[in-house]
């Protein structure tokens, strides 16, 4: 199964940052989003938690169907 977990943050209906399980890291789209992405990408425990979400949430729910 090709599953991708994406978590995005928005402000005023504009995407400012995104975590993509395919990339395995956060990407920023605004000045603030870039700062947040850089901060989260330097936190190994938070990155591991985000990467694990694909397994715990996505694959779990796909197996139900």
C-alpha cells in the first residue's frame, strides 16, 4: 500500500507548514512556517512521533477496510 500521512498547519486559510511521511520531515511555506519546520526537524523525538503516526493511524484504519 502506498499511504502518505500529511499534517498541515494553516493560518488565515493559508497553509504555513506541512509534515509529509513521504519526506519524513516538515516543510515550511511562509516565514513563520519555515521557522517552525526548522525547529521541529531538529527534534528527533518529535520527528519519530510524527513518522510513527503513519503506522499507528493510517495503516491501522486501512486494515479495517
